[in-house]
């Protein structure tokens, strides 16, 4: 697999089962080099006949697609699209009988998160508070400048199909961050943020009875609730929060339960080392389905209330993603990613507890491409801590071979590297095809290994995390797998933070590439769109009097940049709000001042992750050139699509 193949990979996402259990819709994206974008299509599978057909294709490059919202009778679904003369994203009703597509809303702002009532006579959606005409005209004509961090709050609206009437049902001086309609359609449970900013560290759960409009506050705490769900009997609420039982912050994501009327919420699986990513009540209300990360794997689980038993439903070396449970049909739909394919749609039906593969997008994939072997790799840190990661062998590897090693650390850092990593920024099959082994360590600070492991960064980001990475590299060198003079370090976001740190403490890497990495923790804290998760690393904000300001300075890679000798690439998006380009510029100038070989690339128009196919391809080609040049390997020649545009 070459760089063009990697960028061109078809991707599936957002599978959704119709409530009658007869159809599944999913999104399929494909690169169009001529337009330098991705073309999205809804595709539908008739589960009785097994036939697959095209439903909706994008009409414009800026058209956004999302998971469809099935009508309760299964006759059609709502797609949120922006097409033709639409100024904002609107709700379009798609009828399965004739595949007609009809716009049914004319809302003054984007329509988001559509959810149907139980009877199917109306649906709900979230949207920003509309601008008044004077402010809208002022912004369009550039007479007014938007105040920094001013946010228009999100509301919940109701749309009645028979009349076309639209009205707000949840609104006020607060932001509706997320919501869920009860299964009987009588209530809406939602998480209310005080200011609507991305970095808001807290919210409260409320329930509104739709018939009366009466609203009840459910929780009273100082943390953020996520994935808020109401039980089938409307008496209990489940949610996910990154706190412990006492409400203290920066713990593994856990599922909490509370009865309406009881202000205390309790975590249910405190003794399980797992990052809990999604939660849904089963159809009966006797238990919960949970999607959980355990380090190298993400699987689906069932938790039964009666005996507090947790059962794994999808065991294996894989990742379950984009999961949805339809309570009416009792069907689970999700993507399954493995070392052999980037993600196929799978189902679990009530009459068969085993996951069944539904799509065949990658049929023959292993015959078309030589794919590398992935294996769990374990070692001990310098202090004896047991650690694990993913080891990807180069193509053609034979026992006893010593290979150049690319060490890639994950983003987050509250995340983990896992089996079936097909992230185009990591491009594992391409690296392996060019003779590299790849090491993806889950250092301390990673999620899926329990609170103590993840909280190792509390009080100091680079306490053990960077040493864990180095100890893993040492282990691979000592085992005769990695060549000690052919080591590479790369990573994006938190992986870029790690790269920036490691090049300041060791000269053992022959080359490195840092994407969207930190240089100075103090300035990043002030610049970034998210801060509250970073506060525990340093014991407070940079401007708190009680904070230890030396920690911010001493933990910053910029402090050791004068000693860097590793040839290092820096890349970042021009419009990155998470790790703004000033961080890469600071690090680049410092490394250049140290007389180390370095180059910086600021991708125009890009945010935190590159979205244009051409920029993704540039990153792969440039890094492979950089590594080959500085490791003294055979010259790497960049690859491009035919005529640099023209094939879809």
C-alpha cells in the first residue's frame, strides 16, 4: 500500500438500523482528487434481500453528512443537508418507497441532532439561538466584529410534520450541550451548560415533560455529564462522567446511575479498568449496554442490574466504533475495525448474539494489499511498571531481522493506541511496506488501564510518560528487533507533545516529526479552546497564585530545546484552535536556533487535523522522505494520484 492508496481508502461510518429491523443505512466516503475533497454517500441495505443501493449523494463539496434519523415506522429518515440555496443545514425527509428527498425545515440556523417522537408525527432538533437581523446584517457587511468567545446558546426545537409548525421547547440563558428523547416520547433529558463554551467543565442534567413543559433539575454537582440517557420507565438516568464517586475530576470515564428525585449519582463499575465511551439502556430497562476501551481493544459489553454482572459481547483484537442500539428492533449496529480492514458494518440481532458482518467493502482487501502483522507487545518501565502497546512488523519480516523503528505516540493523551489503527495520519500499512516496524506504546496517562495509570500525569505531564516510551524502545532494541541507529519518533497532538519532549531529552532518534505539538504549556493554556482537563497536570491555572508556575515552565519542551540535535519536521494547521500554530512556530525557531536540521509546514485553512486529501498526502510523502534521508535508507520518491488529480 502506498501513500495514495492510504489517503484514497474508502471509509464507512454512522450505521443506523431502521426500527422495523428491515434496513440499515450507513455513510460511505471516497476521495475525489479532482475536487480535492471527500464525496459522501448514504447507502442502504435491505436486510431481507441483501441488496445495497445508493440513497443520497453529495451535491456540493461543503455538504455535510451525519447519522440518519429513522422515522419510527421505518418508512424513511431525516438527513441533515445543506444544498442548493440553503443558507444553513436543514432537515430533509427521505422516503424509502421512491427515494425522494424533500427539504422540510427552513430554520434560520443549522439543524442538528434530529430525534423523532415515538409516534413519528414530529421530531426534535437542536440549533443555535438565531441572530437578530441587525446583528446578522452587521456581521455579513463587516460593520460588526464578533466578541471573542461569545457563544449563541443551543436550544431544542420541535417540528410537527402535519402543519410544518416549528417551536422551541427547551431554551433559556444556558446551552443545551446534548439531549435525548425518552422512548415513549413524553420526556426529553438534556445536559445544560452554563456558558456554551467548548471548555465548560460542568453541566447539570434536566428533564422536561413535553406535554406540560414542566422542567426538573436532576443533578447538582461540579462536573460534566455526557451521553445522558433516560431509562425506559423514565425513572432513572445513566450518564458518563470523568470523575470518581466523590466527584473529583480527571478519572477514567465511568458510567453513573441515579434515580430521579435522588441527587446522588453512583458509578457502577469502579473496580473495572475500562474507559467507558458510550452507554444505552436495554429495551427492558434491566441493564445497560456499554462500549468500553481496555487499552488495545474497544468492545461492547452488557451490564445486568440484578447481579451487577458485566458480560463482553464482542471479544477480540479489534475496535468497536460508531455503535448504535435500536431498542425497538433490539439490534446493535456498529463498525468493526481490525488489522485486516478499516471498518465494516456489523450487526448483533436479538435472535443471534454473535456479531454478523453486513458489508463487504473490503472483500478481497488482503489479496489486493500486503498488510502487516499487528501484535500486542509488553515490557516493563524503568520503575518496573508493566506496560503494553501495539507492535506492527514490517512487510517481509523474518525472525532475527533488525528493522528501522518508527515510534508513534497517540493523541489525547486520554486515549490509547489500538488494534486496527487505520488513521491516515499514522499510515501503518505504508510505513510497514517501506520496511519500517512501528511501535505504538500506551504510556502512563493513557486510558483503558484504570484510574491510577491514567492519573499518573496529575501533578506533572512528563513524570513517567516519556520514560515509558523510551523504555519500550529500549526493550525492542534489546530484543534485537529495532536497530538502535535507525529510530524515528512521530506523533500528532498529544503525540506531538511527546515528540517535542523526547527530542529535548535524548539524541537517539535519527529523525522525528511533530504534528500540532506543544512548545510552552503556559501560552498553550491561554491560547487553546480547551483547558480544564489540563489543569490537573499542573495543579492549577498559570495565573492562579497558588499554582506552581515552575511546573508549567519546567514541563514545557521549549525549556530543553537548546539541546536538540534530532532532525525534526514540524506540521500544524493554520486554523488549529486546539494547539494553535504559534506552538509549532516556537518549537521550530528554538530547534533551528540549536542548529538542528528542521522544517516547518503550516497547512492553510486546516484545523487540528488535516482534512484535505492533498494535505494528508503531503504529510505522508514528506515524512517518508525525511525518514529515509536521515536514516540513510534508500531514497523515497513521493507518489501522487494520476496527473495530480483526475481519478476519483
